C-alpha cells in the first residue's frame, strides 16, 4: 500500500456476479477505485451478460 496515511489511497477491488442456485461465479471484473467506480463496473457487467428474468442483489 502506498501513502498509508493518505485519504486518496488506490485499491484494487473485485465485483462478481454469483448464481445462487448454481453456486457459481458467472461474471467477474476488477477495478481500481482511482480509475472507475463500482457502480460503473456493475452496470457494465450486467450489460455484457445480457441477462433477462433475473433478480440482482447488491452487497
């Protein structure tokens, strides 16, 4: 971690799409908080997967 005391730290995070009934991760994307937002990554994953008739739960 660089600049531990800085309020502008850069982290790498993972957003995943998990199918509960199948018990599988069906989509995953990493992002850096300085480059994009989690919201944009989620929107891009949903669009790319082109799913219909499903319910998303975000945590």
